[in-house]
């Protein structure tokens, strides 16, 4: 956030004759000074008068309120949430019973890592369909071999004038038909293989699938009938909705995994500020957990519809989360660098005091007299506070020594009571 330039020009206060010194002691009888203070407070409880020595001790200096151009940054409240573009919701491909260990919330997982295993009858059905398709393919291959030999024999006989043309044509038709049926059988095997792979099982892992994999199949028969639920992305498990023994269906969400190195901050911005916003605009995000620190972000989305009740539009910012210091659902303050500016009158923080719950500035009123003027403060910056009302450009105010004047004013009121 940019800092407002000092809005007060400091000048030393001119000396004046002494009027009053207030000393709190252990005297049992009211002094003449006390009587003067009582008379002063009774006349105007918002005015304090000091003598020349008290002014010197307090180091009071004056300045003038000056109009400055303030780089106006829009501040809105928001909340931190996961980056939906880096978040995956994981489910099961089929109905089954969860067996074995499940990854827990907070676990960091890699893409393709097994999160849970399911026992499902669909594996048995898919395995049976695959074996049936393989058997059909082998049968059709045998038929094609027979049809090819029959066609070759009929062709030789026809060349030797020992066979009729009709027999040759019938043999050729049978051969072509066997070729077509074999292609259909191969497509059936391919479809069954794809279904197995969809369930996370390679055909060669089936027990007895082939001679070279027979031993492996016998050793992993039980594992071959478990469906593995794998992570589609690398990230952190932020939700787990499944436990061992649970029955799940394809419509059940099992895990939510997100890469927490990238987060979103969602805010609602009043419609009157929409003209100052654009995608790519720089934003500083601050949270209570890290006071004084700003996390850089950029606007990636501006909603297309207003919220009818609040007349605000959703604005989404994306930020990096180094060391995963930011946590989801944190409340945040977004400072958007809109590039606008406005004229304000400001005062140093030390000049602004609080008296009886009211914000006041001390303004000179006569020689060595100061009035506590109520004001309304606006935004606070590094060393300057905006004065919304109660101070005009050119008005003189106490810059240093304001706290001393506040103490004297409160003591005078205590004496008056």
C-alpha cells in the first residue's frame, strides 16, 4: 500500500505569558491553582491552557492541514479457498467394498499413487468376459485356418480341372467370412482388455493369462481382484469420505486432493468499483496471522452477475502459497491497486487523540490555549491518518505534544468532578 505524504507542516509554537500549572500532590486543601482550573473547565471543558514553562516541557509544535492527492487503493474483505484448477475429486469406477488402508487427510500424494483398494464383483465379470473373448478369438482363428486350407485345396483342384468353379467360389466365400468373423473376435478381445484397464487391471496380470505370466498370476490372484483408486494429480488430501469396510458406488466422492501451493482468494466488490477492476490487476492479500505482511496476487476472474441483495460482484484472485503458510478459510483483506487518486486532508498519527471515546485534534485558540476539536478519521497509513471531517486545509493543529494536552485536559476534568 502506498503511503500518504506528510500532510502537516511543522512550525514552533510562539512563546506566551504563563497562565496555569497543574500539580497533583497530596495537599488536603484546594489550592488557588485548583480553583483556577475549576473555573476554566466550568467555562469550557474542551479548552486547556498552559503556561510558558509547560509549553516548553511538552515540546508543542503546530502545523497546518494540507490537501494532498492520495493514491486510492480499494480495500475489500475476502476469504482464502482452494484453487479449483489445482483440485481433484476422486471417486470409484464401480461399486465395491473398501479393503485395506486408506490415505488420510493431510497426506501428500503423487499423481498415480494408490489411495484405496476396492473388492468388486465387476472384476470377476470383466475377467470372465475377457477370457470368453479370448476363447472366441482362438476358435475363430482355428476356423480361419481351416477355411484357408479348404480354399487352397479347392483352388488347386480347379486348376487341375478336377474341381468345379462353384466349389472354388464356395470355398473362397467361406474363407472371406472367416476373416471377417476373426476381426469381430479381435475387436471383442480389445473391448474386454480396455474394460479391464479401465478398472485398473492389466490383462497380463490375470492368473494364467499366458504361460510367461502364469506364475505371476498364481501369486497375485487376490490382488488381481482388487480395484485400485489412484490419485489423478499430485497434492494434499484435504478431504476423505471413505473408510475400510465401506460400500461405495460410482456416484460416491471418496477423496478431495488439492495442490495447496496455489490458492484462490474470493471477495465481493461493490458495483460502484467495477470500472476500476480488470483481469491481471495486482492485489495485496493480508491476513491476521501475519500482520504487516502482504502476499502478492492477481485478479483472474470478475463475475458476470451482481448479487441482487448486496449489489456486489464476485472477484477471484490467485496467489502462490510459499511454505503453505496461508490456510484455506482464512479471512483476508484485499488491497487492489486501482490507480485512482483523490484529495484528502491528513494529520500525523500522533496528532490524533481519543478523549471520552471521541477522536480529537488540539487546535490553538488564543495564546497558549488549545481546544479539543472532535473530528472523524478515515483510513490509516504508515504515519498519517486521513481526516474526513473536522479539519480544513490551512487549519493549525498541534503536531507534537498532543498527548500531553490530552493528559492535562483529563486531569482538569477530574478536578472539576
